């Protein structure tokens, strides 16, 4: 048994790095679609359940589950983006309550299909590192796949196809007048970001219990990340997610697991009280 | 601003735009509905249906109280279960743990709910649009987590109180007859709706509508908007607390579901379906949807699923609100007077998007 502090640091680092994938998706939606997506946690849950369903059929590999979950979530995300978010975009009430409705819809559907009790995925035996430090195999794989995907995103945003995304985030009217199909890019981005959340859910599924409401804590973590780190820098999102992952893990270890959720909720309250303007990109919106 | 003259709202009649004939027509329908509800228990229905109706009345009052905050005042709250559950828990703790007499405990619970509402209003007043929803959602979830995870008292006989099982309310009566519960809840709903409508037709209500329409315009005409937002939260929460205390008395127990996100969400659903900002609309929507889904005795998860589906469809096809769309439609069919209301409606809608 290693010192708990070291163990907490390691587990928090691995989990936080994977949460960053989800937070980056949230930031992408905020930047391009300019919407707070309260259903982002539901896509995380979707990914975890896809991984569970595959594991129950003998494919115990989050690496296989992540692409499948991403494809399914992309389909759902495109549907949600094209047929709900895009048409009601200028109505803040409908957007906020509607995305929450979708999240609750999914939670209840998951509860009906898989039941309310926590499920778990066999992650295989962990490695025992120096000093008795427990290194979860899937945690390491999830961390590096997430980092690789985020690196890919960073490259994509700086390359030619990312230019239209950045231009729409900057000024959608100019983007439209340059002949870009803003509506299509919006719902494709929404779908892609949902796929990122689902991939994060699939990658993280072996590290905890799979329950219908498991997506709520990562949703709040993503919100805290985008409020603090903004949407410009992928690196800032990555580092902040790791910090929050370590913090959440410390809360779960030293207090009890539910306190890490309460700590995130409290962080959202404190941040909003300290920064009433909230997320800068949304506050500056005029429509 | 401190030494400026105290703010006085101009005396304006809200009823100015409505022709009297239409409002009596509406009043007639309301009277017919209340008459039917008064008559219903006499037709010797099943006790199960009486219970469904009783819960429906309390939920309807809760939905109307959401509308005071979220509809009329435009402060989209997703944590309205917080004052509801606070009052329910206060009722349970004060009667069972502190041994207070019931009326005193209910009064204290309602006051506590109003104070909680004022607190939420103070925190959320500087925030705009979706951030009010985020903050209230987070506050409600914190309260829910604390209620679920904390078996904070152990009652007499060594039972652990709190957690999933909740806390019992010490009731002075043994078994309330379903009839008396039904009529008490119906009476409460009528009184509460009347109170809320009166409040919204008062000066303060008029100002709240102005704040919801365009905060900047309201501020420019000298309205202290933070204070009025706080007032909206306090009044709405007091009514929500009254409904919560009533619910705790009806069920005989305060449980963590009284604080859940699902309950807050239900209130928003009723309001969005019935028409935000009308008070009567959410009451009718709550009664119809609750009776429909509960009367069919669907399991709770199917019910929440159907609520979410209904809400998504309503929001998708009436994103600006059911009432606004209906009014637009009426004005397209109607004459001059309707054209004017459409123009006002359009301006209101523009104000909604501004921070």
C-alpha cells in the first residue's frame, strides 16, 4: 500500500486527463454553437453503457468501445443539434431546459434498460508499481488516448478545416457571407463534441460504477473548466481538467465519493458568484 | 443612487388592454373547472384517484409558484425543488425532532422557504440568462446530495433518520380521510393561485414583468432590478414552500426526492407546456399531465421520460412560449388590436435574448 496521497494524485491525473476530452467537447459547442449543453453528461453516460454492453458480450476493451460509443453519440448528437438546438437557438429558456430534458430523458431510458443499480466492468488486474502504487491499466490507456485525441483536435483547429470553426466562433455572419454552411457546421460540431463526451465515458467506464446519473459530475466538471479556462486553449482545458480530476479524487478519497460531486457543484456556485459575466463568449452575444 | 428619490411605479391598470367580455368568458371556464373538481369526490370514486388528485393539486400549486419566478419574472430556475424540499424537511424536523405544534412548524417552514428563496435571488441577481439556471440547478443538487447522503439524526427507538428513507412528520391526526385531504389540497391550490395572481397584478408584479421583458429598460427607468429579482424568488419560494409543507403533510414524510432535480424539472415542464407567465396555464397543465400520467399508474421512470418528451416537443415547436405563439396566431386572424399585441410581443422576445 503506497501512501494514499500519491495514489490519489495518480488516479486523479489519469481520470482528469480523460475528462479533458469531454470538457474540450463542451468548449467546442460553446464556441461554435454558442450553447450551454446540459445534455453533455448524458453522452458521457451513453459511452459508459456502450462499454458495459460490449463487456457483457465478452469484448472487455474500452479501446474497442470508445469508437463505437463515439459513432452512436455522433448520430444522436447530430439529431439533437439539427432538429432541436439549431431551430431554437435564439431562445435561451428553450435551450437550457430542452438540453436538460434530453439529459433526463436519457437517464430514465438508461434506467429502464439497465436498471438503477450500479454496474461495473472488469478492468483486469492492475499493475503494482514501485512502493505498492496501484496503476490501473485502463486508466493509463484512457489517459494517453485522450491526450492523443486532444492533440489531434488542437492540430485540426490550427489546420485548414479548423479555420471555418474558428471563424464561426469569431463571427458567424462573416463566415456565412464567405459561403460557409454555418448551420451544417454547427450541427456537425455538436455531434462531434457529443462523440468526444461519449468516448471519454467509454474510456473511463472501468474506473468506476456505471449508473444512469453518472454523467452529472463530469458535466459539472466540464462547466467549471469552460468557465475558468475559456474556449481558446486546448492545453489550458487539459491542465485544468487534470487539476479538477485530482481535486475530485482527493474529495472522494478523504471524505466520501458523493462529496466530490458536491465540491464540483459548490465550485460552479462560487465561480458564478465571483464572475457574474459567466462565460465570456455567451455574455457578448447579441441576438 | 442612494439619495435618489424612492422608486414609485406609475399607477397603470394591467387590465387596460383586455376587453371585459373575454375575461368573464375565461372566468366562466375557471368556475366550471373548480365546480367539477368540487363535485368529483361526491361521485364516490376510488380512493386511489382521490389521492392522485390531491397530489396533483399540490404539484399544480408548485408549478404556479415556479411560474412566479421563471415565467413572469424571467428568472429560469432549475432548483425550485430547493424551497419545496426545504419546507418539507423543516416541517418534518420541527414536528418530529423539536416537537413543535404543527401549525407553528408549517408557518416556520414557509418562512424558511421564503428566506432560502431570497438567498437564491441575492446570489443569482447579477447573473444573466442561462447562468441563473446553472446556479439554481447547482444549489438544488447540493441540497439533494446532502439530504441523500446524510443520516443526520437518529430518532427515538434507534431508527436512523434522513438519507434515502427521509424523515417522518409527526401528525396530530391518525389517518386523514382521502376526502378531507382532497378538499384541503384543492382549497390550498385555489387560495395559492389567487394569491399569486393578486401579487402579479400588483405594482410589484407589473415591475417584475418589465424586468423580465428588458432588464436594461427597467433599470433605465429607475427600477432597482436586483431587489425585484430577489422579491420574485422570495415570493415564488414561499408558495413553493407552502406546497412542500402540504406535500409533507399529505405523504407524512419528507424524502430526498422532494429536493430532486426531477421535481424542479417537472415544474419547469408544467410551466412551459401550460404557457409561461400565466399562472393559470401551468396549473392546468400540471393537473392534466399529472392526472394523465399518474392516473394510468405508469412507473416513475416512464413518467419522467414522458414529461421530458412532452417538454422537448413543446419547446421545439413553440420555442418562444405557448402563449406567445397562440397570441401571434390570434393576432394574425384578428384585427387591429391583435396587431398591436404582436408588436409588443416581438419586442418582448428581443429582450429575452439580451444579457
